[in-house]
C-alpha cells in the first residue's frame, strides 16, 4: 500500500510534471511572432470587435505603428474604455470609435455608409469579431446569431467596403477564422443555417469564412486588394464566458484556457502578420497559423462549394440590391 503510494507520487513528479512542463515549453516556443517593422503612418485600419481580446491587441499594435484605427464595436462604453487604453499605451491619438452591431444587417449597412462617407482610404479591414453562442438564438433578420455575426455580416461588410479598398490601392482583408472549421463535418449548403448543436454551428461559421478565402481571392485577382484567413490559436479571452459550464467545459476547455492558451497579445500575432507583413500578396486567399501558411483544412478544399456558398450568401444578405 505504502509503496504503491510512493510509486504514484514518484511517477507524478518525475514523469507527469516534466512531460507537462515540456509540453508547455513546446507551446511557448511554437508561437509565431510578427517581426515586421513596417509602419502604418498615413494608413487607415478598421478592426471589428476591437474592444477586447485579440481585436484589442491588434488595435494596440496598429496604433503603435502610427495607423489611424477605427474601432468597430457594438458597445460605446466598452469601446471608449479600449480607446482610452490604446491612446495611453501608444500615444497615438488617432483612434476612433464607430458603432456597429454585427447581428443586424441594417447596422452593418449604416456603418459601411458612414465609413464610405468619412474615410478617404481603407488599407486594412480585420474581420475579427466573433461569438460562440450556446443557444439557437435568432437575430432580427431571422438567422442564427453566430452565423450572422461570424459570417453573414463580415461578408456584407467586406463587400460594401471593397470599393473604398480598391480605390485605396494595395489593401488587405484579414479574416479571423478558427481551427474549429476542421470539425464542420455535417456542412451542407441546403441547411446552412440549420442548428445541429452549438459547437457544430461555430465550426460551420468558421468554415464559411475560410471557403471565402478562395472565392474572394479569386474575384480580387486583378485588383490591388488581397485577403487572408487565419487561426489565432487557443487564446485566453472573453469568448469562453458564454461556454456552458458542463463536464466538457471543466475537463477540456477550462484547463486548456488556463494552462495551454496564448495570451491575447500572442493570439493577435498572426492577425498582425497578415495585415502588415510585406510581400505576402502572392499568397492571397491562403490560410495562416502562427505567422505562416498552413495547408487548407480538409473541410475547406472544395472550390466549387466556395463558389456556391458565395452566391447563396449574396442572396441571403441581399447584397445584389446594393449593386
Ligand atoms: N479565443 C480563442 O481561443 C479563439 C480561437 C479561434 C478563433 N477565435 C476567433 O478570434 C476572434 C476574436 O475572438 P476573441 O477570442 O478575442 O473573443 P472576445 O474576447 O470574446 O472578443 C469578441 C469581440 O467581438 C465582439 N462582438 C461580439 N458580438 C458582436 C456584435 N454583434 N457586433 C459587434 N461586435 C460583436 C465583442 O464585443 P463585446 O465585447 O461587446 O461583446 C468583442 O469585441 C473571434 O472571431 C473568434 O472566433 C478565437
Ligand atoms: C456596455 O458595456 C457595459 C460595461 O460592460 C455594460 O454595463 C452595458 O450594459 C453595456 N451596454 C449595452 C447596450 O449592452
Ligand atoms: C461609397 O461611395 C462611392 C462613391 O462615393 C459609391 O459609389 C458607393 O456606392 C458607396 N458605397 C457604399 C456602401 O455606400
Ligand atoms: C474574408 O471574409 C470575406 C467576407 O466573408 C470573404 O468575402 C473573403 O473571402 C474572406 N477572405 C478570406 C481569406 O477568407
Ligand atoms: C484578370 O485579368 C486577366 C488578363 O487581363 C483576365 O484574363 C482574367 O480573366 C482576369 N480575371 C478576373 C477574375 O477578372
């Protein structure tokens, strides 16, 4: 009895602990950092969901590089607090708030109109805002909340701002997707919006974003606009707040979040890289992790599906009416 107890203790200290520490060290070492020194003086960037998490760190980085940064957020008081923090950290006063609620097409249209009117240029659009709702909640427009915020709205927003971006010259659309797109196994265009489970829905919204890589990049071929999608890594942010506190949460997500997650600053690196790194234009349409290209996820290889999804989405968000 006594010796079994000692065995377990020894195993824990001499095997489990070192293995865990090595794993942690590996995680730290594998984080990609954007080393670009490029300045963004005279450039304008919009970041959705810039008041917290990955979006906030991205905004701080752009502000340090001298950009004019537009925080596209839904809550004024949260955005104002973020703006204060960014200015305090970077001494760049050129930080602006424009409200947008990505769960409403009307709000997205009003936002795009206002940007189009007030801005002379748009160099970088970071579609970062995202939600992982734990419900079948529907928006006023009648779609699943996660689908509309994560995908439909960024589709609409990007398309409405493309004119301004083309006019600007060399500009970039950067979409924050997720590795979770790998698990959108039951993806089917006929029931794009059918709720088969919260996690499945999140995965699907993230797959939609990647499928657009191909289609938008294709459509932008002869323009000065390029586009990139990425997985930021597992990052410790508010996105976990909505998670159901069930067994999976306590045994998988909770330890992951607290022990092997990136900080938001680490998590923002690939977004920053895709936004500022020089000479990556030739890789428009590709998917990135840790500041380098990764192959397409298995679920995202179907080029025809990407084209079909585009035309379907165009109808769902009513884009043709604008043209
Ligand atoms: N964290 C991770 O491990 C992880 C992994 C893979 C991918 N991602 C992706 O990374 C992106 C950023 O996530 P994060 O981890 O930084 O999450 P976060 O801290 O929860 O930030 C999400 C941002 O989106 C905003 N937002 C949510 N709904 C909105 C709406 N209807 N209209 C406008 N803005 C809205 C939030 O605003 P409020 O503050 O007002 O709620 C917040 O600013 C997301 O697309 C997420 O899917 C994250
Ligand atoms: C905005 O955020 C603040 C601070 O978290 C919160 O108290 C307030 O209710 C939010 N406003 C809206 C309209 O959601
Ligand atoms: C933006 O402005 C241009 C010209 O000023 C106009 O042609 C275009 O329709 C506008 N787009 C939006 C989304 O308002
Ligand atoms: C980014 O999102 C927009 C809007 O959904 C889409 O048109 C574009 O193809 C996406 N780009 C990438 C690289 O995923
Ligand atoms: C790009 O330009 C080439 C040469 O002018 C043309 O053949 C091709 O169809 C164009 N592609 C797109 C997507 O417009």
